[in-house]
């Protein structure tokens, strides 16, 4: 007898109902109130395979139900706020499933927790994502230019250029328009989230391409940022010679490039949007160590 076809991730999300089963997480009435919100919260993780999405669905459901029972605001920003997450985690009993890393990963993806805030968002032994190589970035840019429609070309190009070229991802890139691109005496900058992010010189050309494609409106297009990224994953995943798209790796590429440059530490902090130099250490650890002193090698 043939095995049934495994459900796709979108099918798992669409058929998920935590109000049924031997140990329901919520009542049917509660699920009617929070179901759409939970699906919106996990939407950026549709790139996962099938059953891998279930822990995120479970964690998002429990958190949304917690906020609902407190008569809190049922929006993504409110439910995934650090205050709501920490309040939920405090009341979890000893021995309960560990929801913390999943919730912080969801919050990171939606930009409700600042990049520099230390949170336990790693799952298992998952390592912090390092930067792309120069060749990998070129492959992503080539893939963007090779997309079949202008909308796809502009969307993918915006994600790659703003991420690897200016360090802007998620909320930081959300409302950036062509009019936010401007010049200082020492280079090209992009206004975003209350700061000016310096554009790396090698990305000035691709940024000009993007501005020509989208001279008006948001550079990431009319859809919400998270959906633009989800769709870009679908267009690029499984393509020969194209690395998996990751906004965290794009930002890491930008920051490690700045750290290897001659810019001052204060400039790097200002352009990256970080609030402290301490937040840079996780990127410093991605850099190769200094080479040995030639005199020591010759001894």
C-alpha cells in the first residue's frame, strides 16, 4: 500500500487546529479568535519543510491564547512583543515544552525585538548564520536579475541590495523608498528607521538598478516585508548554484564587511543601527583571526 503524500508546509498551516485532539491547547471559541493571527505569525517560516512548522504553530498558539485570556491586543506586534513573550514564559510550569527559542525566532523574524537585544532564540545546536562569500552574493544578484518578471526582479534585488549593501532587513527595510537614497560627501546612504545607513561601494550599482525599477513607492514593493521574503524564498530555493536566501546572512555580510574596513567603530555602530558596541561582538567572532607575524613565522 503506497504511503500517503507528506503534507506541504502551507497545508500543515491551513489544516492546523489545536482545539481538537486528546490534549487541545485552546477551545474552539479561542481558536476562532486567534487562528488567523497564529497563521500570520508563522507565515515567514513557510519555507520550512512540512512538519518542521508544527513547533512554531504550537508556540504561537500558546502565546496568542495567553494574550487573549489577558484581554490583550491581538496583533502580531503586540503578541510578539518582548513584554508578552517574557510574561508568557514566566508562567510556564517546570517540565512544559520549551517554547522560548521558537517564540524569539518568530519575534526576530517580525522585527518586534531589537537585533542587539540578547535573547535565547537558537534551537538545538543551530549556529549563528555567518556572512555570504563574495561569490554567493554575486550569485544572489544574478538570480535576482534573472527572474521572469519585473516584480520578481525588483523584490529579490531589493532584499539582497538593502540587506548585504546597507544592512537593512525586516522592519529596517520595510518603508525604504527611492527618495531615501541620497549622497553625502563621502558616499551613498539610505535613510531608514531614523538613521542613515552607508551603502557599500560595490552595491551602489545594483542599488541604482533597483531605483530605476522602482522609482516610486517602497523598494520592497507593496506587499508586507515578510511576505516579500517568503515569496523570494519560493522563487530561489532549489535553484542550482544559488545559496539559500537568508536576511540574517545578508546583514552579517554587511556588518563583517564594515568591520574589515577602515571605518571607525562608532561609524559602524551608527550605520548598522546597533545601540552598543557589545552587539557587534557576535559579528566580530565571524571574522577570520589575524595572520601570524612574519617575523615569528621565520624564527
